[in-house]
């Protein structure tokens, strides 16, 4: 059976998920053979390859995908590198794009179009966030915990309480282990930071842009 | 209101300074379309100066999204409120 005819939605959904992991979420190393054997075991490799390229092309695009000669046959490159992710289509555009793909020679079936449409709608947000995270090369703030200690000194007379805030910041670069930074702040420093943070807040309000 | 955490005493650094900048990420490799929802997005980049137990000053930098920053701000306000009661 040809890959295109096998359409229960599970294998294709699995494939799209794997492609998304590979392309958007920075988890490379998903091989073609692994995908084929797990999701489309009845499909021979030489048939699976162009099918995979086709799906990758629709999802992510990118120059040259599907352009290689496969066993002497040129795989069809459609839509001039247009793809769902790079064009970031809204839902109407998505439907139109997928419908067009179903009408092309060597395109997709309408069942496949339905699976892709459903997949993209649910993954769009995840993919966007992933792209944001991957493009942040600095550490991100992963967590913050704190406690306040009341350091007290007393010998004979009045106890002197100097409260100290201990803050643990969990920082980490994309794909790397967290590092923990443990900081001590006295009251003066806490207030100093608060003042700075309100300056930042003011800047944020005055910067005109789309909300996150 | 206080949250406890396991903090080894010798790992503490003293906070020295907090520098910041507000950035706007407009595009990136892999997201060519400017229409990607949520882009351009604002972020707060922070440069912390801390002094370790030997007095040596180090810097640590990190980024926060705006919601993360607002949470960060909220936490500090909580801390200030607790300190004030002491």
C-alpha cells in the first residue's frame, strides 16, 4: 500500500509531531528510518522518503526540501517554498493552502489535509513559544524561591532584628541544566530593587508593541 | 507567605547591582514571518552584579518575558511586605 493510502490519522499525526519536535523544538536526531519503522512499517523506504519530504515541506518549508532526485525522479516542489509555519497562516489561509495541495499532482489527500489542519491548529502556539525560547541565547529565569530570615543579635539587652531576604534564582539556557544563584538582600537592597523594577515597568508600558 | 528552600549557607552571594534593558525581538532565524503571533515580543534583559563570599564581584545575565518580569516584580513586593512586618 502506498503511504498516501494508509490514512488512519494516527501515523500521520505521529509523523507531524515528530517533524515539529525536530524542526521547531530543537530535538534533532529523529531519523527517517525510525519514523518509517514506527509509523509506516508497511511502506518501503524509497516511497517513504518523498512522502516525509512532502510533509516536512508543507509544515516547515525551507529551500530545497523535496528538490533532490529520488531514484532518478525529481520530487515535486510546490508552492515555491511556501509552508504553513513560515507563512504563519491564519486558519482561512491554512484551509486554502491545504485545499490547493490536495489539487496538485503528487499532492496530499483530503484526509491528510484534515489531519494536518488539526495538527497545526493545536500546535501553533507551542511552536511559536518554542521558536521564542530557541532564539533566546541568554539564560532564562526558570524559577524563584525566597525566604526572609530575621537575623537577630542579642547579648544582654535589646534584640536587634535585621531581616534578610534570601532569594534563589533558577536560571538556565535553552536545552541546558539549571544553575542556581542564591542571593542575600537586606531591606535597603530590596527597596532599591523595587524602585528599579518600577522603572522597568514604566518602560514596558510606554513601549508600544503587541502584548506577549 | 514565606517559601522555604534548601539553601546551603556557603553558596550565598550578596546582591550588588541590577542593570536592565528592555528589548524587542523582531525576527529570528527560523521564524521569518513577522506575522507570527506574539512577535515582535518584548523581553527584559537583566545583568546582576553579585559579590561572593570572598568579595569578588561577578555578573550574571538572564532574560525574562514580560509576564515573567511581572511575576518577578510581584515576588519582590511580597518580600518587601514581609520584611516590613519584621
